[in-house]
C-alpha cells in the first residue's frame, strides 16, 4: 500500500502579515484554494486564526482562546488541507505579532 504525500503545489503564494491585538482580516476568500498554511514565526507571541464567517454567515472575529478560533503557539504551524476557500481573520496576544501564510492554488 502506498501512502500519499501532502499536496503543496508547485508555487504557493506567500504572505507576511503584521497582526496586533485587534482581530483583522489576513486573507480573503478564494474558491480556487487547495491548501492554506499558517505559521507563527514569533518566539513568544501566540496568534489565533478563524474563518471570517461562522456557520450562519455572521461575521466572526478572531479571539485569543475564544470559540471558533485556533491558537497557533510560538514557532508553530497550522495547516488546512481540504480546500479551505473561506476568508480568515487573526489576532495576536501582544502587539507586533507576525503571521506567515502560504496559499496553495
């Protein structure tokens, strides 16, 4: 039996986003997206990310340790690999947070 490899595409699009202590939009919706990789390159700050809309279509801000948000620990990565087409928001637990995003189309 052969185990498949993750699909990273030939040329992911790279974004570097400054994230503060208020929820901001970090990447828009894209119906062609195959995979989305979030990386927190900071050594001590945490970043939370969430879909920009909840299941009812209402706007959803990112919240540190809040419902609907995934917390990315320092120097950690979060991968959505099942065609995450929605827009995403993010917030940091401290001013000056950074977020690296790879978008695979």
